[in-house]
């Protein structure tokens, strides 16, 4: 199990940028693939992006490809999500997740599996 704490959410205008951070704790954090998910009001939680253990491989949902970038710093046990060209439909609570799987398989992670943070709110105004 890994403990995860997200930060960096807030209110931003459409077209703006935000960077989310996810601080992880645990002795084997670097052996986990990491990912970001989001959940808008009245909708199911959806996959956003994932990154492999080394950071060499990434995977994105089509809706954010070209706008969002996921990175990780294993020395700091931290994963980042740089969000550019934000749209009102990006408004959601963003969750960080970790699991011992591939970055592509992270898209199938369910809230009942893996490790999850408490979430950080991102609101994009039009």
C-alpha cells in the first residue's frame, strides 16, 4: 500500500493552466505505476493519465491528449499533472492513484483496487 496526497487544485479561467502534485509515501513507491483520474458531479470516475514506474512511458485519455502532461520524480516520490489549455469540461475532483501494473492497465483501475488519494478540486470557469 502507498499513501497519496494531492495538491495544486484551484479555480482557473478557460485556457489557463494548473499543475497538480501527488506526494506518495511508502518504501516501494518507485515500483508502482501512477495515474490521475477525475470525477465530475453526477459522473463516474474516469481515467486521465498514467505513467510507468521509471517514467519512461505515459498513457493518456483522448480527451486530454496534447493538453495534459504526466511526469514523476522518484527521488521526491512525487507525480505531477501539468494541465494546459483547460476547458470548463475539465472541472472535476482529480485523484491520484498507484498500482503495481502497467501504465496502460492503469486506465482500468477501480476505486476498490490500488491506492488512492483524497482528491483535489479543479474548477475551470468559462
